[in-house]
């Protein structure tokens, strides 16, 4: 039953003409990790042609009281305090790149901090199936740090990192992020039987990698 359910659709609820409609992100270097994302977002997937820009005269507001795109903490706090059934739906892409985007991880941690129910949607579960014995995805997620996450606008990343540093600090935020992903009742912890076994293997592999990196630096 869907009657009575309400969904937040950003393009409806945020006035895009006050922000992103007038420009397409600058093309990054061809060999950069951002290039594939740029192609997916800035170009038509069928023709490969770059999208055109809106010609409206609305002033663009990237920050400040009237900016509608940077208030997610206040919005989530307001909605969760006024609606006990409020929840966050997390749709994870096939490569788990969602966890490399600074806006996304900031929202995930905020929802976890507010104790908002989180529902995760995966393209397929076998990529994190304990029976496959593949710790690659887990290792990738176990190494996630907010300082290495990216954003379309460098100013957005700087602002979020500055806030993290002033409030909890990078290390504490990363710990909260790991709890959000892997902790009891976390996004992925409740998805697969045997999860704790393969996660432990991933964490062990991470510790080995860190030790090896530190050893290499010491030798240099």
C-alpha cells in the first residue's frame, strides 16, 4: 500500500533554478577518477553530447540563509522530530561509489546520529555475500574516510570538512561512518547472514595494509 506515503524528490522540493541549473561542471582530466562521473552526469548517455544549461535569470545561491541545498542537517532534524515514522532510504550504486561522496556520507552519519531508521537498497546482495569470500568491497568500505571523499564543488567539500573538524574531528566522524555502515543495525550489517565473518576479514586485511604502508614509509 502506497496511499498516504510521501517521498522527498529533490528536483521538486528544492528550487534548482537558485543553484545548479545555469552551469554544467567543468570537465576534469581524462585520467582522473572524477571523469567517469562527469560523463554520466554532464553528458547525454545516448548521444554523448554535453547537456545544455538553463538560461533563466534566477540568482544562484550556493551558501547562506537563502540557499536551499546545504541545510540537510536542519531538515533531517526537523522531519525526524516531527514524524516518528520518518526514515532514510539509501540507494547504493553497483560500485558502492555512494560512500565516496562527501555529501552522501555526511547525510548517512547525520541520520545515524539522529537514530533515524535507514533502509538500504542494493542492486544485488551477492557482492556482499559472506559465502563468496571476496573481501574487496568490504576493504573498500573499511577504508572510507570523509577526508578522501569528493564533491562536484570543492567549496562544498571544504565546508563539510571544516564543520567535521570543528565538531567531532575527522577520526571520530570516520568512526561514526564505520558504525553507520557496519555497526549493529548498520546499513550493511543486517543485509547478509555471515556478514560479521567477512567484515572481520576485511578489517584484518586493512590493518595489514596500514602496517605495510607504515613500514614502507619508515624504510623511505
